[in-house]
C-alpha cells in the first residue's frame, strides 16, 4: 500500500470532496440544498470551513452527489460493506462492534480518540454527532472511511 491509501480522511478532505463533486454535478449551493433538504448556508459554511456538519447531513449530501461510504478496517485490510449504506445506525453498529472486538471500554476509546466517554455513550444510544467526532472515533479504532463514486466506482 502506498502512503495515499493509508491516509485518514479529515474534515478538510470531506470539504474538498463535497465542493469538487458539487461543482462536477453543476449544482449551486441552493440547488444541492433543495435536493437534500438542508439549508444552503449549512453547505456553504461547511465547504468554506466556517462550520462543521453533522454526520447525518453529510451522508445526505454525499448520497445526493452519488458517493457511497464504506468503512475500512486497517488491521485486517477489509472493507466492511455491511456498514456502508448511509444509515446512521450502521455507523453506531460499526463503532460498537469494533470497540468490543478490540476490547476497548468507552473510557479507553475516549482516551485514544480524545473524546469524552459520555459522547461515545450518547453516540451509541443514537445521538447525532459531528463529522469530526466520528472521524476521531474511527481513527481511535484504526478504521477509516472510504468514499466510492457510484457512477464511476472510483475510490
């Protein structure tokens, strides 16, 4: 594997990806916001780096732009399709599964990921979190998100 394949996606990477694919589709902020039922300023602020975004909103945007989300397990080099179909519960299930698989308590995962155990508990019970928080948890579990373009099947 080259260094590009090992790189974790950051919030800035997601900003660039959303901007690139929105422009590729020829959509304005307002047109995309009408498709995904999110206020256009939320998309603008996210793309420009002025604000974060919840994972639920991001999933809606990525789906509208034709991108699939998959979770990649570094330890075994496996892409888990089960956890990649834009259902928030799938992210929760993946975190719970890998946390128990790696035998991490919420406290241990919190220390590794720099997130409070209370945030992990809330997330596991269904509370919507920000993209940044989810990325920290995935990185703490040695997992990463892979985006696949549905039209070209490019990673």
